[in-house]
């Protein structure tokens, strides 16, 4: 079954997993299998005034809708592009007196679209919105209570003159949002800023070691001529060579967790037991739990103690980060690492988590040499665990490269930046803002490396002079959030 630009894929029924997507032709790493605009999407409640409601880019100055005073846009182009989806919302917010929560707003946008177009197949969609999984029957007591509250709030917001929907169908839409809401990120891909529904993407099944990745592309409304504008969309991109007939899979969770923990997350959020090869055979779990090799192998009790200490330290770190107390975070990391290093192996996830936090926070505090050492060890561990074309691996390698560059370690910095660029070309594509930034860094570090190789003394002299005139750009403040996950789960 194919429709409107979706000729390369086919929906099929898989045994034990329901519907899935299958390739209709061969794809190579980095190929876009399909791009899909959102059926409906909204900005998170906490960010409505700093994120454009059309393209989901973070901007310094935004234009506010003069009618409802709630929606914000980059410019008139984004505002005009939003009007079809915002028109009903605009008058409903004015009537209601305030904007409801993101879940209510998303459900309302979906139902206004159904009112306009019907609930059958939309153009370019392989599956109708009313055929999407809602898993309402699997909800626990707390989730059912939240669903009931959402439905009540929705009915208060929904205008009486609009098409009326039955309680069961409204509950279905909230169930679809809960299980299939896709996380939208800002143009740098670093912060989750909204949630959208993409019916075709919803058909892709999970695998912990997938052959595809999903990247959010904010589109481009800045071109002078509107014929060059592109809309906000997700892109499903191939990670490996894919043959016709192969199932297309994506990972719903970060791979950097033990198989048992990944399965627990998937069961809790998506209501299925993962039966992928990596979970069944617990592949890579031995690496993620590695202990120090050698003659004096630590005892099981010592390992248990150090892992418990690591878990306790991660909680303390979280508290210190929330308070912005970064020097305390560094102290906690150093203390923890001194206990971990004699006991845990280089690929142990508890060691890698502390190394990741330490390198990020030390970079922010401009203690680049120590940060670079930790970042190098973190990347070495990640390379043994992650899929070679994993987007999170690419981002981590990029951060490590920038840290080495700032530390004056130009050879290692340039090498890491090139490695990150090769990964992100596949996962994000050449036109994504992150890849473009990385290309600029790659060219700059290549130029500096040539200078360094010709005359090391002069390179450091020029670097010293440049740093006196222009302070090194401060790294972004460490985020307390994890990298945006694929699907958004209402907290």
C-alpha cells in the first residue's frame, strides 16, 4: 500500500508486532526513505513564547498573534503558514479566556483537521488517524485518571459550534497522542520543544539496533522566494544498506542502557515486550557492565558497592545541576571516578555516564584540558557500544571534538570533528543546521591543523594572541535534560 510520495515503503502486518513498514527499493546509508510533515503539532507549554509555533525554531524575537496573544512566530511567513491550523485554535483560546495544556491543544488540532478533511486517509498518509494504536485498554489506574482529566478539559475548551465527537473517539485521540507523540526539537537538535503526530512514522516498529533513524527538520521559511521554502517535517533516514523487502525499524529508546532496562522502558511506555536480537541475546550487556580486567579482578561485592555509589552520586549530581552548582558537580564526578576507575571497565555505563557529565560541565567552566581527557575516554567507550551511525554517538563525538579544539589539542580535535561529521552526514544530512555548523568547524580546524604542522611554535603563539583579543566562546550551559527521545511521553 503506497500513497503520495510514499512509493518507497509499504505497510505490512508483522507476526506478533502488528503493522510495520517494509522497503520497496534499495537504500544506502544516509538516504532519506521518506519525509513526512506533521499531521498536527504543538509547542510545549513552558516554551510557547520562545519557540516559533510553525517551524519550532528557537528565536530571540518572535511576532505574537494579535488576536489570541498566545501563538508566536518567526515572521509573517511562518504566521501565514500557520493560519489554517491556528484559525480555530485562535478563536477557541479567545472564547476560553486562556490556552489549555499542550495535550489538549494537540488533540484539538487533530480534531479540527478531522472536521476539515474527515478521518480517512489524508494525502501522503499510509494509515488513517483513527486506525493508529491508542493502547487505552493497557492504561494503568493513574493513566486512566489522567485521560479522564484530559477529556474533561478538552470538552471545556472545544467550542460548541464545532463538530461534536463521541467520548470514545476523543479518548482514542488522547491515547494516540500518549503512545505516538513524536518529540520535536529546536534547530540545534539539543532541546525538546514540542510534540507532533506523524502517522507514517508511527508504523515503523522498534528495534534496539535499528536500520533507520529519524531526524526532525525545522524546514526553511527564510528563503527570499517562497518557491524555495520547505516545511517542517521528520525524515526517516537509512543507517545501513537496506534491501527491498527489509523491515524498516527505528529505536524508541537510547541504546546506552542494559537490555533489561530498555525492555522495562519499552513495556512501560509502549506496552510491548521487546524481542529484538540485542534484547533476546543481551548483546553488549557484558560491555556495559564490564569490570576492570587483570590479575586483581575486583570481587562481586566491591563491584556492587561501586555501582550503588555511582547511582547515589548520579542523584546528587542531578540535584546540584538543578541548582546550577557546577563546581559541586565537578567535585562529585572526580570523587566518583576515583572510586570507579580501579573497579569498573572502560565501557561500563556507570563510568561512561560520569565521564559524560564531567566533560560537559568542565567544558562549560572552561577547564578544557581535564574535560578533553574525560571526553576522549567517554567517546572510546561509546564507539565500542553504539551502532557506528548512531545520532547520539555523532553528537557526543562532536562535543568531544569541540572540547579538544578549545583545549588546544588541534590534532585530536580535528580528528574527532571529522569523525562526527561523517556520522551526522548520515543521520542528519548535509543541510541540517548541526551538520552545517560542523562543516564550518571542520574547515576551521583543518586550516589550524595545517598551520600547526608547518610551525608548532607559531601556531601556539598565534592561538595565544587570538585568545587574548577574543575570549574563547563559552560552551552552552549544561542541560539537565537527556537528549530528546524519539517519542514524547506525557510526564
